[in-house]
C-alpha cells in the first residue's frame, strides 16, 4: 500500500504518485495534509483514513508500505504510534529528522518526493500488480467505513455535504476550521479531488479558518468555501469587512450550535457532563450584512440549498448561518438544551 502526505503535494508530485499507484495497482491512503494528492474519486484512493482502526485491520495483509512525505505525527492520545503501517515500511521524506522518527523503517530515503517517485517509476517498469484479493478486502473496508461515517451524519447533514460538493468546482477550495462539522465529514468524508484545494489548521486550535480562507481565495482567485463553527468564527469575524472591501470569492458556512461544540463533545465523552461551553445565539447573517457581506440564516436543507446556490453564483463573499438546532443531529455532537417557548429563533431572513 501507498501512504501519501503533504510532502507529495509540496513537491508537485501528484501525477507521479498516481502513475506509481496505477502501475502497482496499490491502494493509496492519504494524511489530512495529503488530501488531493490522488483524487478521492479515483478507484485506488482510500482517502484520509490512516488513523482508522477499521481500515488498519483490513490492510494488515500488506507486506510493504511506501510512505511519501508523511511525518506520522503522534496525536494527543498517541494513536498514530499505535497504528503502525503494515509490513516493511519504506519512508521517503526530504527532512532526514522525520525518517524513522515515529515508526521503525526497513528503508529510509531522504529526498524530494517527486524525484524519488520518478526514479521508482523507471525502476519498476513491468512490475507485477498488487494481489487482487488483498485489494478487494481493502475496497470493502473503505466503502464500509465511508458508509458508516455517512450514516453518522444523519439525513440532513449528509444532504448538505452532497450539496456543498456538487456546487463547489473540482478545483474550488475547501477550508475547514476545527469544528464539529469538519470532524464529522469535512476532514475525511467530503471528497477532495485536486492538490492544494483542501486547507485546515495545523493544530487543534479553533479560529484560523476564516484567515486561511481569505488568504487562499485572494491568492488563487478561486471560489473558496469555508466550514466554521460559531465559537471559532468569533475569533476573526470582523475580517468579513476585509472580504467585502476586496470582493473576495468566499462562501462562509457557519455551523452555529450556540457554543464550543468540540469541547462539549469531548467533555461529555470523557467526564459525562459539560461546563462553560455555551455561547450566546449570535445572528451571524445580520453581522455579515452590517459589514457589507450578504448573509442568510437557514434552518432546513431546502433553505440551505437555496442560500448555497445564491452564494456560489455571487462573485464576492457571502455568509450562511446554519442553525444546527433545526437539523437532525449528527451522531458526534452535543447540542445545548433547546430554547424555551417565547425565545427568538435568531435566524436572519434572506433580505439584503
């Protein structure tokens, strides 16, 4: 199997990676930073499931793992260190300090991913393809994993994800903050097709989504869709004025659950209760309008579709405030108590 990280994208080696995968008929797993190195609708692409225990079990029959531009960073729970790549590990990286740091290697190669991939393609001319039975077991695990993750979203968010992918051009940019929606579907399930079209914070901190999206949209001129939570969005919400001033082609989707959703989920899972994670129900659509950015509030899939179509057709920035209390909940989420009768919904109408 092949493991592709951000180093493949940094080296502009996507074409060489695809050629090697097709020559070996080898499944390709990506890291979150390597997403788009091989299009996730390519039949050989597994996607960003390197840390999935279910997939890890399915690939144990591999006798060789080829890792290109992967740091194998260890998370706070040490999960990356536990899920060792199967078989002999060949790790290729331009940074010598990375090679063999997280996992023992059978062969470590210090070099540029594109140069090494090119050399391997020459040397492996006429190589036998991968074992078909092994591949079939991997595809079954991949498809089952995607199906299970989709089921966890519930019908509303699954439909919203499909709408977002359908409306965003293949070379459009998806930027994600550290938020419930990103963890549930943005980081793994939302298909990424091209290199440098997937951006996310390098840490678990919340808030960088909007600044990342502004920089990417201005630098490329491409339509950019950013997934934000309300808590993280408040860190840099005033930069909407910058987006309006320069007509940045940006669609901001604020998944508004009235608090720090990721912290709610972590607290509930680890301690069985939540504390100091709720925020006021901010009307971000009205805030956007006050800074010259068209904003709409939505509480149904149909309303989201209408707002998204309008936003994607616009040349400049738009904001969609998604009232998560009105949607069927995702499995991995903890919503605050619903508002009592008489409290306002706080959704903005679609007026400009």
